[in-house]
């Protein structure tokens, strides 16, 4: 600009937050010299504006001699960080007890899905941490700090742990039931039911132990991978447990109850039920008209201590006050053989009998076809070939099963039988059938204070001391 020339007034204004800058060129007179693009840029630089310049806009203002204020620089606002997010991989609210709909459209009112199960090592929660946000910058080039995202407080409760320091995955330390109380997540190893197992709860299926304060009602089932404790009675319900089963009351089976456990069983009485236990069965008062199998011992504790009716088996020992009844109720007791071995033997004998019958039918059919071999149609010839293959298969299977049966029979009469004991603290009534190993004895007379053992293929009677 030459000396003496009037210069247009270049005004640059910032907003209070310094995020925008406006340019206004206001010439003092008509003969004022309009500034050049470079002169305007110099004025902008002198104002400290270094970020977010809109150079094309500035050039247009100069070239078109725009007089009104124009936005010529704009800062970049900070971006707030994202809040932490949490994804629960289990139901955090108690589900409504809705009966399960079966494939055929019917509704099972005993299946209400009351309990959730999680497994050891299962991810319970996935947490996405908060982000710090992205810094902004005003038109003066100054950095603007962003607001960080908000975190979510979660506490690793009992039997849970964070996968690492990032706390992005919460893991179950045991099998059990997940629990969320406030912001604390835990896995419970015991599921408590304050009342009965019935229509209010549905069937129970839990990955830990179950404690039931009341009864198990007719037709309902409890499955547990730990122990089951029942404060009341089992009234036509069933239990399947990987641990022990303790029933403070009794088992009123109604010929419906099945109880299976891998540990021990205790009950006040057992009536019309099927029991299969890998450990001991301990009953206070009576076993009535039931099928009871124990992998070790069956003990009747009280002075009543009777076994009447049904079939009772234990590998090592049966200890009772009374066997049978005055009415001669058919009662069978067995020791000296693993119930599992006896079961396998019985199943094999049924299978062998069925196979022998099938083999006989195939043999007769082959005999008929062989007599008319020269007259057989292609279809009959194919039938004969199929029957020949079936006959060969059945013969092989029969041989294998017979060999296995003979092994079991030998096992039953082996050393294990000699270790079996039936201890009767008071009396054995007529009608009681006793099996020890391969020895069988049916009592025709009343016997008192006896210990029954195996002796050279016979059931021997010794005095109870």
C-alpha cells in the first residue's frame, strides 16, 4: 500500500469460547484501498488465529469485497468419551415362572426354569471400558480437553473374578447360580428353596447343591450336581444328585419316587420307592416295599429298624433290626455283590434269553429256505443271504454275552461274596429270601439274632454278638 493511501478497516472478532472467528472489512471512505488477500492473512495471523482457517472464504471476501461479517475460522470441539457399557450374559432379573411349552403344544407346568446355571470358566459379564474422548482445538490453536466417559461400577463377588486388569470380562470360578445384588455379581454354590418343590417352583435343575426347607411334592424332580437336603418329606417326587442326599423326613414314594445319588443317602423311612445309591443308605426306622441298592452298606438305625417287602441290595453289609414280617411278606435281601454287577447280570440274562429265541427263529427260517434252495426266487435268495448274515451276527453276540455272563457269575461267587454280611439284631421272619454271592436261602422258620455270611456256596447263620 502506498504512503498516504487510506486503508480499509479489517476487523477480526472471536466468540467468547474462541471457537469461531469472524472477518469484517469496513472501508472508512469510498477511496479507501481494499486490502489484499495476503494483507488480510497477515492481520488474521497477528490476531493469533492459527487453526481452522477457511482460506477459500477469506479469498472470496477479499475478491468480492464482502462487507458483512463472515465466519473465517472455526475450531474443532472436543468429543466426549463414550460411557462404559456392560453386557450381562445371564438373566439379571428373576424370570417370570412360565410353564414350558412342549413340541406338541402342550404345557408342562412342572418346568418353570426357576434356576439359571453357569459353569466354571463361563463369562458372566462383558464390560466395555469408558473412552477418554478426543481433544478439541480452538481457533487460537489451544487444545481443549474432552470430558471422559463415565465408568460403571461392578464388583466381583464370591466365586467370580476378572479375567485381567482391564476388567473387561467377569468369569465364574465355580459351577452354580449367578446372582446380582446391587452392583455385586456372585456365583452361588447352594440354591435355597424356602418352601416346597411343587407348582410354585417347578422342577429344580441346579449345577451346585440344593437345600429345600419343605417337601418335594408328587411328580416333581430335583436334579443337582452337588448335595440335596430336604427338610421335609419326599412325597412321590424324585431326586438325582451327584453328591449326598439327606431327607430329614421320609420318602413316601407312592411307587413313583426314584432317588439316585453318587454319594450317601439318609432318610427316616423309605416306602414304595426305588433307590440307587453308590455309597451308604442309612435309614432310621424302616424300608417298606421298596427297591433299594447301595454300593456299600445299608444301615437301619433304630430299634424298629425293619426291612419289609421289596428288594434290598448292598455290596458290603445290610444291618437291620428286623427282616420281613409276621405275615410272611415277600422280602429279598442281597449282599456280597455290587448292585451294578447284579444289574448287569440280570440285563445280560434277559438279553441272552431274547437272543436265543431270535436265533432259533432265524435257524428255522434258514432251514426251510435251504431245503428249497434250487427253487428260490431272487427275492427269496436275497432273504436267505440276509438271514445268514443275521444268524452269524447273533451267534457272535450270543457268544460274547455268554462269556461276559460267565465272568460275572464267577465274580459273584468270588472273594467279594465272602466279605458280605447281613446283620439282624432281632429277628428274621419266614418268607425272607437271602442272596449272598451265588448262594440263596429262603427262610421257612423264624431266626433270631443272626449274622448271615457266605460259606462254600451256602448262606451260613452265625450268632449276632
